[in-house]
C-alpha cells in the first residue's frame, strides 16, 4: 500500500470517528445535586426537601429523561420540546438526566 493510500484511509477513518462523536448526545447527568434555579436540564426550584425537581428541555425535539428516585427503581418520563416539566419533590427524587430522543410522547 502506498503512502498516499494509507494517509487517505487514515483521514477517512478519523473523519468518520469525529462525525460519529458529534452525533451522540451528551447525557446531562451529574454526580452532585441538581442546581437551584431554572436552567437547561434538571434543577431544583429552591433549597430543602420539598423543592420541586424540574426538567427544562432547551430543545425542539421530544426526549426521554431518567429520574433517579430515592427509593425503588428509576423512572422514565417523556418531555416535550421547550417544556419545563415537574418530575417530583426533591425528597422523593434526587436527580434526572437526558437518556435519548423519541418521536413523540
């Protein structure tokens, strides 16, 4: 294999890897508590156990969000484009994050 052919193949492979990494959405999960105050993704409305855990979707697609309940299994919720959705009170759920897009709710 000639040098030109080898460089061409490497260039094609690198371009494919780069474009694939751009197509994969990043999860919005974090190790800590969600922030206080409205922001894209999961947030709490105030301090304390009875704060609302909300998810604000800053996008034009339908998405699935995973909710981390403090007891029992995690749940999944569909969020509409640009929706600010109540998920649970903070005493019952500690966080939420983007999972995947969906066609409809």
